[in-house]
C-alpha cells in the first residue's frame, strides 16, 4: 500500500497546494528512530513560500491532517511526524501479499514495451572468466526486474566472435596446436595457445603481422580459416551454455559481432547520404560536435570497420527487429566513451529512439586489486568458482543436514546463489575485488543467509501445518512491525530498481527483510501460542513469498529446505 503517497496527498491539501505532490513526496523522510514515527515532512521549503517560521507551519498543518490509517500526527519542531495505525496497516499488507502471491510488487510501468539488454558477451575461444560474471548477472537481474515492472525484456548475448584475436589464435593453432588435445579440452588448450602467442610475440614482434594476415584471410573467406573459426565458436558455445544453464540464464539472441559483418556497409552508406562522414588523416569519422567527445571513427585508413560501425549496425537491426522502447548495454565503465559516441552518432542520424539507449555501467572484477587479463593468464575461471561454491555448500549440508533430499540440486542453488549474490549486493558502478572466501560465507550479507532465512520460514510453516486460503487474522505482535514496514516497501523497491537499473536495491532489501524476520524469530516463539498461531503463520508465509520473489529477481533459487 502506498502510505507515503497518502501522507503526501494529506500534506498537499493541508498546505493549500503551495507545493506539488511530487515535490512533497521527494521531501518526505523516513525517521531514523521508530519513536519519531513512520514518516516525517520538513517544513523549511514551505517556510520560504509562506514567509512563516517552519515550527508554526508544522503545528498548523498537523491539525489539518486526519485519516484512519494514521494513528497519530504531531508537530515536532519544524517537522510533521505521522505514525501509521499498525494493526490496520499490518492487516492490509499481509492480506495483500497472501492474495497476490508472487505477483506482489508487480506493476505496469513498462506498459508492455520491449527492452533489448546487451549482456554477458564473452569472447569465443576463451574461457568464461570471472571478468564476464558482472555483465551476465547484472543484465539477467535487470531483465527479471524490468519484466516484473511491465516490460518485455530481450536478452542479447553479443558474443565476441570476430576480430584480430582470431587471426592470432589461428596462427597459434597452426604453429603449436595439437588437434587431439584441442578436441579433448578445447577451451583450456585454446587459452594456452592464446597466452603462448602473446608471450612469443613479445620476443618476435613479426608474429603480430602473421596474426593480422591470418585474420585478413578469415575475412576474405579462406576455407581453412573459416573452418577453424566455426570450430572455435561451436566448442565455446557448448562450454558457455553449460555454465549459463548452471546459473539458470537464457538468451533470446546469441547474434555476435560476426553477425553484423554484412550489415555495416549500410551504416556507412547512410552516414554518407546524411553528409555525416568526414575524412581525418585518411580515416572516415563522424564529428559529434561535442567538446568532451573525440570524433567517432567509422572506417580506418585501410578501409576496415570498427566496433563503433558494428554497434551502429547492431542498433539499427535491433530497433527494426524488436521496436525497443529502451535499449540497454550492460558493459563495463571503461567503454563509456565508446557508447557516448555511438549514441550521439545515432542522434545525429535523426533517430529519435536513440534518446532511449543507455549504457549500464559497472566496475571491474579485480584480482589482488588488478584487472584480470586473459592474454597474460591472470584469469579466474567462473566454472571453477561455481564448482568450488557448490562443493562447499555440499560439505555444509552433509555436516548439518545429512538426510536432506536432493542434496546436489540444493547445493547448486546455494553455491551458485552465493556467487551471484556477492556481485549483485554491490553498487554495480563500483569495482569488486575477487574473494572466494567472501563469496562463500554462509553468514552475514550473503545469498546463503537470505536463502537460509527463507528455508527457516518454510520449516515453521510446515511444523505449524499452515494452510493457504484460510480466513485472514490480524497480527497482534508489536515485534512484527519492522517486518510489516519492510514488506510494504517491496513494490517501491522493485520500481526504484527498475527505474535506476540497480539490482543492488533488491539485494539490500532481501537482506534487510531477512534480518527483520530473524530478529522477530528470536523474540517470539511462533509455534507456542495457539491463540495467535494462525496470524503469525500468515505473516511468516508473507515473508517467504517476498523473500522467494526477491531472490528470483536476482536470479537465485529459494530452497525450502537447507
């Protein structure tokens, strides 16, 4: 229920409409201490409008606010504080959750508009490293959150399947590759070849020219080069799909860079037709007329196209294919300049829809404070991390609950969930230092902590023989109020996460809800009082519904037993 909006409406009338409802909502605060109420409104801005002391305004307005949902309204200095009627609010919130189930928190903000989400995008013929985890899990969580908010997400895995690195790899395979070994362990062997190429190139720089020539032959359709490239791509996808399946992530498109090879000439022709291409030192560029941005390079001196050309072609294809209302690119902070240039070029081309394209930035996954590098071999493999997390989860299950059924599946849900949650609880714009130990902790701000809280709630429901659909009873425990306020915040949290493209808000929310529930569990013996049992079980059920849905929006499972 939108009690904050109801308070804003009362304030709007009480101040004789001297501030808009939107201005009032922005100024309403959540008091730090429970004894100061549930919401507070500072009167300083009204004091400037009315030329009256804010204390006096607060006193006058407080007497004009009345609605049954407010237990008390009082002026405290320059603030108007309101206390919600706890019994009434608790009943409304819990009843709504029990009735709506996992639809609770859904909205139609998106009005059915499609949103293309460019996420994950690993390079083929290289292992899926921890460096690609962030784009993958942030993009997937955004897709789930936007879907709950009424959008139609289109998940696009824009594979890195083209470029000079394939010339290097083909050269390395021809020089040092062993077909039998590569077929037995494709990605591991290809990575070793890729690293060896760069090590040898430092000693013999001419090797780089061989790599460029090999890529040119691939571009020209040399049968042997194309066959190797296709083999590298197919084997990589098999490996990637195994990891995606473990994480429960699917895609609507895996069209990578190579898909746009025959679509870039159209972009060049459109730019020429619109008189946007200019020559600069033999290359073709688009001036973006922005002092902060350099020209966008479209064609190099030798006529080769670049990432910008490819991304312009991809944007046109995606708009024509999906008619997106928004296009999101979940790509690291270091690509900010590139996307600013691409978006500006599209705007100069006259495409109004370019205003709805957004670069969803995120920080790097660091190792020992440094960026991971595939070419130098400084890489942590995602599959190894996931498997280590699953093994540890299995050890915990065997020591604490050895008779648990479906141990392997639940261990996967816990282990994978630990890795995903460790990423998503952080503000996406910040760098994260890789720490397997921190990821796998089962206490504190972790995915397993939230999952365990839900499993505890499910255990209580089983022991209390909870039945869905029974007549609703009002919760009487004052200790339940922090839970009620948290449950009431879920729809706004989802809405805010969708608008700000920030899954960490959902992750932080489920942590807070889990803490509130565990505190309540420590204060109240839920199953020991038949008089209040039904109401308490209904509250517990509401908590489990919201925890389960919150975890789902992050791409995590919520096991009912652990």
